[in-house]
């Protein structure tokens, strides 16, 4: 932290492909009511601290945007999607673009946005909206973001989050589903759905813990080929294990890390390595 500011890694975006220019978000919580929140660009240099001397934004005024809630950058890095907690209420999907990081409202939902994702070809956007026990899954074309409700039967669940798109097939999505019983048992269900038919083609039980429930992409991730889904699952001794499910063969297997409790995992950018 610097002075009375709190830096948040809620947003860290590459401004240009192949260039290590990043964008960082920071908020002054002492002046939250005045919407004193800024985006800072900086270039990564070894052993040097980022320079937060200048910030960028739409006219340096946020026009009601306050409290960054969600950030998402498209697989190719060309599009940034954001939602904010305060006015306009986390129900407006915002696109950030341009050297000056202009904000463009692309859609307004009736319910708060819980999760957003985009296909690897950057043609489709998916969103989960909802609150309490009323949740919905939406799809839209990035070229014409008029969202339509997907006809997926989720009658056995009451809450959804953490949506992802299969890299090899933009019409296959995965998301974390739960209900009151599953939450009490610290469990959740990863649903893999075919959005063209509305059919849930696979359900995978995963570990769900309150301490990591707010971290996106922590419970399941697709490999870059899009044929294997990795997820966390608890064993009989409550150790959290890494498992994978293959889309092509419909088979599951456990990683050779028995007896080690795993808190999280992530792929390297080239998809060759998995860090746990």
C-alpha cells in the first residue's frame, strides 16, 4: 500500500499483445464515496517498482463507476470486460478498450453479474447472473452483444458461478453449481453443458471451501487443447486432490499427488505445465 491507498490485483491486463505493458487498478477506500478509483499503466521491469505517478480513465472521471467487482480479459487479450459493485450495480457489463481505456456499456442485466467468460476465438460471451436462489446463464455474440437466455435445466441447483468456455468447442461451457445441501458439505458440482442442446453432458463433484470460493478459476480449468478438464476433489481423509476428466473419452483420473492437500492450480501460458 502507498499512503492510504489499497492496491488490488483485481485487474492486471496486457495492453498490447507481445508487450509487457500492464494495467493495475487501485482504490482509495478513505474516499470511496467520491469514487477515487484509478487505473494505472506500467511496464514490467526487473527489480523496479511500478510507477503510479499517472493514471488513465474515461476523462479521468468514472461517471458513477465504483468498486471494481469482476475483470476478464479475452483469451487473445484483445478485449477486457469489467463489472462494478456500486452504481450501476454490478448488472452492467462494461468493455474497456483503447489506449485511454475508455468504458463502453455493452449490456445491462436485471440481476447482478456473477461470472463472465469468452470463447477462445473471441466471438462468444457467456455470463452468469443472479442472486439468492435465482440464477441464469446467458450467451451473446461479441459483435452484437444482445444476450439470450440459455435453455439449460439446472432445477437441482440454486446457485451458479465460475463459468468457463471449452477452448476446443465454443458451444461447450463448464460452471460451478451448488445448493444449500452441497454448501453445508463443502462440495459443489462442475457441470459441463452443450449450449446448442441445453443438455448437461457431465457432472463432476468438486471440493468447495469458503476460503477460496471467491477466487475465479480455482476449482476447474480446461487445458489449452480443450479436451481435458482439471478440478479439485476431496478424498476420504479430506485431502484435496487434483483430478482430470477427458471430454473425448468421458473418463476421470487422479493426479499422482496422493496425500498432498492442494489449495489451487494453474496452467502455464503455453499450456505445457501445470502448477499446483
